[in-house]
C-alpha cells in the first residue's frame, strides 16, 4: 500500500468518526429538548387538570341569607389579629359602616391550646353569646387563618349559644391571591356554622367585597 492510499484511508476514518460524533450530539440535543417540552406540557396539563378541581371547591361555597338586618341587632366583631387596629379591624369597621358593634380582640386574652386548661376562653365566649351578628376577622398567616382563631375554635364545644346568628367572615392578607386561605377558612367556618346553627352570610377579602357584604348586612 503506498503512502497516498494510507493517508486517504486515515482521512476517511477520521471523517467517519467526526460524522458519527456529530450525529450522536444532534440526536442527544434533540432528545433533551423534546423531553423538556414534554415536561412543560405535563406541567401545564397538571395545572389544567388542577383548575377544574379547584373550581368546584369554589363553586361549592354556599351562603345563607342574613336574618338580622335591623338596627336593633346586637353586633360583635371577633378580631383574630395580633393588631387591634390593623387591616383586619379596618375591614370590620368598613363592614359595619357606622353601625354599632363590640370588638373583641383575641390578643387581649390568653386562650391555651385545647387540653391545656380553659384560660380566658369563657370570657370571650360569654361576649359572643346572644349576638345577632358575628363578624370573625382573621389575617392570613401562612396561607391560613391565624393561630389565634384556630386555637379559639379548637376550644369551642357544641351548644345553642349562638343559634341563628348571622356570621360574616373577613380573611385578608398581603398577597393578591388568597385562594388557599379562603378555601380552608371557609371549610372550617362552614362546619362551625352548621354545627352551631349559624347563618353563614359571606366572606370578604377586599374593600370592594366588604362594601358588597355591607349591603347584604343591611338587607339591600
Ligand atoms: C406570621 C405571619 C404570617 C403571614 N403569612 C401571610 C401569608 O401566608 N400570606 C399573606 O398574604 N400574608 C401573610 N401575612 C401578612 C398579613 O396577613 C397581612 O399583613 C395582614 O394585612 C395583617 O393583618 P393585621 O393588620 O390585621 O395584622 C403574614 C403575617 C404574619 C405576621
């Protein structure tokens, strides 16, 4: 075999090796891209499949008509915020809009976890007894109601003390989307409303919703 022929064979082998490496690289890149695209579509399809399941939960929210829209109603606001004069209290003020009410600030009371004694629970409960209109307001803490409210609720025992009162709920936080907090708080409050025979009239998160709720509260 002469030198020229040997060189030609070496060139062909090198060319074929290079071609092979190129083909593998293109194939691999294409494969990764298409697997990226498929995971994106899985994400969007899982989002799409989670939306319908979120929608019925919202659609399933049902509220009662208020039964106490008159001027002589006894109105109470249970404030489950650490701030007596914060955003929760401010929305409650807007909800009553000039009507008289008593504000109970849970931050003023020491209510232990259930099983750790009664603490001030009865002092708070006694102020709710006989109310016609109860507004419960909670800031959103970690996408849920505040611990003040949950601890208070965990201490309640089923009785007729609040029977037939109208219940309004304020759930407000810093984020625009409060779907999780509102869904979970609605679920808890709906159960409470049923067990205590309350009329669960509505939930407000924003000023606009609170204005609408006020109209409901005064029977309009
Ligand atoms: C412990 C803690 C947790 C919070 N977590 C959330 C949250 O998960 N989502 C949200 O939107 N805001 C959250 N916030 C913000 C409050 O909900 C918000 O500032 C609210 O307006 C406070 O109400 P207030 O003025 O009645 O205290 C949190 C605040 C605190 C103190």
